[in-house]
C-alpha cells in the first residue's frame, strides 16, 4: 500500500489522532499549565475536532497549541502532507510546488515551509567527535551577500560552514558573516569535543583551532590532493558530498534565498542528511522524527518575514 494512502493524510480526525500519539506519547498535556492528569475531551456536536479541557486551569486546547501548527487555519492533514513531502524530498520541495499540490495559496505554502524548517532545527548541541571521532569541517559559498559588489573569490556570496561527524553521520551547518580564524574557530570550538580529530583542507584559519583537539589532519586541495597520501582517512569528501546535495537543492529547487532565511534552509538540509536512508532512517521514520520536533517552535508570519 502506498505511504500516501494512510488515513492521517486524508481524514482530519485521523490526522489529530496521529499527531497526538507523537506529541503526547504518554497522554495529553495542558500547554497552559502543564497538567497531564485531569484532562477531558470535549464531545459536543459543535465542538471542533481534538478540543480538550484542562481540569486544573479550566482552559480549552488542542494538540496544535504550542507547536508550529498553532493559529493555523490550514487543515492538519494538509500539514502532515507538507511535512512528509519536505522530509522525503532529498533536495527539498519549493513553495510553488506545495502551493500547487496542497491547493493552498503561495503565501500560505511559503509560510508553512518555513514553519516546517523551524521544526527541523535540531536542539541537540552535544559536541561532535566524542571518543576520538573524526569530524570534517569546510566552507562553501551560495547566493549573494546583501550589499556586496561582485568581486573575485567568494566575498560577494553568502558563506556557510558545515561540520560532519563521520561516526554518527550527522551534519551541523552555520551561516558566516566572514571567513576568518576568529569566526570559524569559535564555531568549531563550540561544536567539537576536545577528543575529536579535526579534518580540513589547507585553509590557514584552521591551523590555530586545530591545536585544541586531539588531532588535526588536512589535505592540500590546491596541489590536487583530496585524500592524504599518508592516511586515507584524512579527507573532506564527506562534507563536500553534503555540499553537493545542499547546492543542488538551493540552485535547482529553491533558486533564491535571502540571507535572513538561510539558517532555516540549512536546518532543513542538516535534518534530512542526519536522518537519511544510509543511517537506517526511512521516509516515514524521518517524517515522524520531524513531527516530534514541532513542539515549542511556533513561528509567526512577522518573525518569518523579518528574521
């Protein structure tokens, strides 16, 4: 049976039950006061689907309160369809495609996509490379830096630093204002365990920060060396592979991204890469992981447009 034949993609009551089972795995929790014992389901003929009332604070609520779905008039089943499409599309799915597929306005599709990216943002800040693991670090350029004239090199483009932990297979990316030893070093130091082995190219801004870890291996791309002649484990081909997916998605699917939104697009590509099939995560499992991240990440339209 097709995955898209599941009841929660087509029936609103089934959609609420599906979300509740994942957001409230141990039973309903009041988002207003935190009560989880005295909660009653309202069943009047005019009552909306999924409405409950807290016996402590006496306030009504649904599973949507306190999540990315809050205050949205889009049916929950459409949200689940959009989340599955974004979670299962390796290079992303554009707002225009969501607009055509779901039958919502383009403005609504754009806002839904940004809310879903917010749910993809990983709150786990545990350091990469524990117990001597290998961590690759590299930068890439994408799009156009606001207000920067076109020049040689990548100064006029937006700058991204990505870290890939070879042991866990996870990726973590950051938007940079400048590529410098200070800015790159601060991010690397904050995200890597001191036991880690840092793997980079020959860029000079990694020299000093590399001294803080158990080891620092590098290759010389300018000399045509992409895998160390002395140690075949020393290379940055894994993070380069991540960049290839990221750039194909940004250029081929999204085509344009303002710098104020770039961190959310990075969260999207980090999420799919860190929960990919090669790590044993199916499309359905990935969508369920995404659904578990909707709590506490409400995003208003004003914030999405201006931040």
